[in-house]
């Protein structure tokens, strides 16, 4: 295969498909993160009444644990919020609860925890989520050690650390290699033109106490091989110089293509027509820290959304869990999702939705039966699909 350093734009799609296959074959948990389509197919197949139907609010749509993490606001405050909005829609908040519970239960199975742990995780997911609806969700001190550590790391991080991690150097260039690939001349010209538009110039000058009229220059840009379920969509890293002289600052911008959401949504709801505008609108409602730092745009007639990467923006990686950490992670992360949902509801709506979540509670399980049966069904179908995915990969058959 051509080395990634010299990978031509025409060779990207094949390389990205191979990378996606590899990522999803690493573990059942990784497969769940990358196979959003299977989750949506399962949701669409459910008969009406099987799941509780919540109020029509903006939901993440792909609310697995890896899509949550520390996010910085424009004023420097940091909070753990939802971080990914490719699939955001106005839909049933129960879908986010199920998706989160599935990812946590799968992570616990990957950590070789007893099967009963999955049941306790679902109990904690419901309790943490309903606590957020009551507006008394857990504080960061109640989070598992893995979450507390990533939060401390986030608050202490600097631009130098971001450059070392993302760019592998601190020079005003993006080094080509395994993550960053060369652009075509047409792509480079289009990206430069995008960052000359007023909304993008404003985005570049709006953070880190930069002057509103500061000079903005594109220093470098590259295709960014990043993500899993979204691999194959346009993704660019753009390095900007903001200001001049000793006051010159650097900004690393993330440009990502937005396409139609596959997540099930409520009919008759009004959302922005543009795919990127939908992503930004959902982010503003679900994760204000991040949403207010995002801008929608067009790149060669393709819808894209753009944000500046800040050193504090990190994802929570849940790989190996103890039983205690699994319980804390379930309660705390469900509380994060609950807060994102609750801020879109008035007090009466929150109370009604909390009561609706309680229906069909089992006598032997302190979690509603609809959540238990949903996650068990999804774990089973995803495990079969994961093993089949690995078989196809191992035998080099077309995926």
C-alpha cells in the first residue's frame, strides 16, 4: 500500500475503509462505537409503545460513552458535556439513554466483569439520569477515577501539549503521516477561501482574548484521519496564525463534513435545513460550551461545521473497568446526558418524563424492564455482528 505520507486524495476512501474495519475489530466495545447503523435499525424495528416516548427535544443520537468528555467554554470554564453531534436530531430522549447504557454494558463485558454488573449499570444509568432531571445530579467528585483524571488533565493542559499530541511538533506546520494526509491543490484553495469568510474569521478571533480585528492567515492544512463511524466523510485539520508579531497566536481548527442524520427523529419537528446548521443547533442546546464555539459553512458545496480545538477538549476513554468504577461511570455519565436533556424542559415536563421512565419497573431489578430488555437485545445482536465482522476481516473477505 502507498504510505500514508504520500497518500493521494484518490486513494483515501480505500485506506479509510481499511482503518475503520481495523478499529471496529479491536473489541466488541469498539464495534458498538463504530456501528451506529445497527443501533438505528434496531430502534426503527421497535413497535410503538415498546419504549417510553419522551418530549421532543434535541438528542445526541449517538450517545455512547466515548462521545462525552471535558469541553471548554469560550470564557475558559470546563465541564463534562456531550462532544459529538453528527447524528443530533429532535427525537426521543430514551434513545440516548439506551445508547449510553449499551456502551457502558459492553465496556463492562470487555472488562470481564460479572454479567450481573450489566444489570447494576442499568440501575445506575436510570438513577443518574433521573437525578439530573431533578437537578441534583452527581458532582465531579462522585465520578469514577478515570473521569476525574481526564478532567484534571483537561484543566491543566496547554497549547504546547495540544500541539505535541495532535501535531507531533510545535512548528507552524501539520506533519504528514499516519493521521494527517496531503491535500489536493483544489482542496487547499477551497479551505483557504473558507477561512477568509467573515464567520470563520470571527470564529478564529473569538477565543483566547484575541483582538477582533486580528489578522488571520492559514499556515497549513491537511486531511485528518479521525473518528470511526464517520470515517469516509471529509475531515480537515487547519492551522491558523491569528494576529501578528509577538502577539501572534496559533489556532488548530477542525473542519468536518455534515451529512443527513440517520438517527430516528420525531416527525413534524422543525430543524435547520442545512446538515451543518442542524449539527450546530443541536450542539448549542445539548452542549453550550461547545455549541457556542461552532460555525456552519460550505466547502465546495458540501456542508461542513467548524470548531477550534482547545487543549481542554478531551474524550473519556472507558476501556478497563472495576465494578465500582462501572457503577460510578454509569451514574455520572447518565447525569451528564440528563443535564443536557433537562435544560430543554420546563419543570412540569421534567417531572412527567421522569415518571414515564419508571414504567414497567421489575420487582427483581431496580431499573425499568424496557431498558433491560433493550440493552440485552442489542448486546446479543451486536456480539453476533462483531464476531462476523472479525471473521470477514480475518479471512480478508469484503466487509
